[in-house]
C-alpha cells in the first residue's frame, strides 16, 4: 500500500446554512424562571431564599421590571448559581421540533470516482449531522490519492456486501452486512468493496 500523502475529503463536506445565525435577545426574566423551575422552587420559596419580595420576583420573571445589580446578586446567592449563568445566551437547540423525510431513492446524488453517494435529509438547514448512503465502487486503495480525512466524527453501517476499512492507525478491518464502526474522521480512512457487487453503506458525518 502506497504512503498516503493528501489531506482531502473527496466525497462531500457537511453542509453549512446559507443563512447566518441570528443572535437571540437575552431574556433575563425567562432565564431566572427556568432556573427556578429546574430547582423545583415556587415563587414563595425563591423569595425566601433570595430575600426579594414575591411580587418583585414575579415582575422580574415576567419582564415587567429589570433587576438591579443588587437584586442580581441576591438571585445568584439565593439560587446558588454563578452570576454569569444569568447572562449566558440561549442555546441553539438545532433540529428541535423539525424533521426531514427522504423517501427511498429520492436522496440527492453525489457521485465520485470511488464512491457514489446519495445525500439524505438535504432540506433541513443547520444540521449537526449529515447522513448519506454510499455505493463503494473502489476495489483498491491505490484508486485513492491518499488518505481521506476531514473534521468531525463519522459513523458507518454496512447495509449490503462486504468492505475493507482502512484506517491510519489500525490494521485493515473487514466489515460485512450489519457491522458498523464509529471513528474520528481526522484520522485517515478509506473504504473499498470486497464483495462481487458494490457494497452499500450508511454514513453519518457529524462535526
């Protein structure tokens, strides 16, 4: 096997949204209410812990008034949290509440010399994973121009046929239908088919 020399990813890269992420406004009252609820505290109990009047705490949570710095200190001490937690921006929950269905054979084709990919779930933006099915045309490592490597982690499942999985720091591994492997995609890797028909796999790439 020749010494791999290239740092490339000839199949595809994880899609990026064409729309820039917008910064959500900091909803301080909502943040405080969420923390209180997670602690299992009623307004009355939180009032006793923080030394803030129940009515004041209610107005803060409902964004009717803005807390003073002194009130923020009382909230942090009473709820046993660090002050920065109150100002942490809301988390991007990605695909929460969304879905993307790809019917059989309706994925987006992406052929290469060595692999023939069918990209799945292509309508959903800002994905944390890129799933795709692939037919493995290659029958020899020499058909590649070196190791395939890219950022992120990858999971593959053999759907049919048999493959030889080369990875930079391990001995070649034979995988048959139903076998799977999860690996660091920064590590050089290459797949070739060993079966008479091109092997088919499910690939999931995540950053």
